[in-house]
C-alpha cells in the first residue's frame, strides 16, 4: 500500500503490480505537475474502502475541495491495461493541463457535488486548460452515477475514444456521458447501456468539432433530449459510425441540431447508421434546428417518433440535404 504522492519536478511516480493506494485525503491521492509522470501498471489500484465514507470540503472561505484521485497540473498520466480506479467518492482524474491516457478500468464512482472541486463536472475525467484525454483500446468505464462522466471544457484541447474502448453499464447517470465545449471530440469506441435520463449522451456547447468514427457506436442508451445534442455556435459533427437503438424522453432520439446558438453543421457519410431510435415527441432519428444536416451516405431507418418526424424532423430554419442522391440509401 502506498501513501499519497506529490510529484512537482521532472520524475516518474509508478504504482507497480499489486500496489494499492486507498482512501486518499486532501486534494488528491497522486498529483503531478509540469514534466512529472504518473504510471499505473497492470494490477495497481486506487480505491476507497471505508464503508459509508463521504468526502467533505474544508470549512475555510478559500477551500475548493478535493480534485480527484489523480490530479494533473501539466503532468502526464498513463493508466495501463489491468490497472483500476474504483469505488471512489468524488472523481477519478482531474487534469488542469497535461495528458491523460486511460487503458485500464474506472468503475463505481459516485459524484460528490457538495465536496468536490468544480462539483460533479467530469466525475471520471475532468479536462481543462489545454488538457488532452484518451481512452485507449483497452479502456473500460462502467457503473458511474450522479454526474457527467467526461468533461472537456474550460480550455481543454481534446478527448478521444479509440476503437475498443467502452463506456457502458451506467443505470443511474444524472448527467451527460460527454460534455464538450470549444475542443475536439473523437468517438471511435462504444458508448452503450447508459441511462442519462435527465441529460444527453453527448452534448456540445459551442466551438466543438465532433467525429464519430467508423468504429464509433452510440448504442441502446436512454437520454432526455437527443442522444447526440449539438448546441451552441460554430459546431461541426461528422458521422461515420452508428447511432442506434437510443430512446429519448423528449425530442430527437438520435441526433439533435438544437435551436440554440447557430451555425450547426452535421454530415453523415457512407457506412454510417442512425437506426432504431425513439423519441417521445418529434424527430425519432434526426431533428434539425438552426443548422444544416447533410446526408452524403449511410442509412437512416426504422426510427420512431410518438408525435411526428420519425426519420427526420426539420424545424425553425433547419435544413436537411441529401447529396449526392446516389450515395444515400434510405430514410
């Protein structure tokens, strides 16, 4: 078992095989700044084990609360396949700059809005200040509750899910899976079986470029208003993968170009799918407002809306274009 570490000079802190770091106190369990690097090798664990334990914020006026199990300020985290962050009250990784590479498993984290620094934004990974985050092909995130899972804003640079990575099995998520603002998001992995009942699976909020890659899959999730919700101004969405089997309690079962902001642009390409989605109101597959959705290929089929626009619903200045016609198969 290791105590908390604080790396502030160029060095590497390694949690080796069978190393366990438990019940961290203060701001974090491990902190790295500047050129420092944290490596969690296969078999290493960061966890809470105290039954009923709940983190609290200090009573002082300047107290901001814990950051997360791992706190980066320009440093680097490499979490290898077979390593684990689990059963945490609060947050997994807080990256105020630096690079995050997750290849292990992060599970059973419950947000602690009243105690954690910046509340429940990004309870698995919180990225800001030019930080970059990647879920590698072996990454697994599961059993997360009560907050957004990935937060990519505050000047964050990018977030990427590689082919093989998964965010899954979150039955009580009161937040978004991914929230992104003014950055780049690439989804080439899988987001499935998440019940984000009050929010979205992916929400953008201005200046964001989203790519759902050929291997990207947003499948069988429950959301409130659009599994993929493109919001704000100057947004770009490119769809090469699959957005299938999602259920939304309001509008837009699959993709929504929202009525907020402007200059939303989405393009769907050959091989992409938006199929078997459901909306309790309008736009079972796609709802377009204040923007343009261009279908250059792919399939939109078997979507259902309880009120109208089962396949595609266009309103409030939105545009839907099929071009070239030969590339688009069906609606």
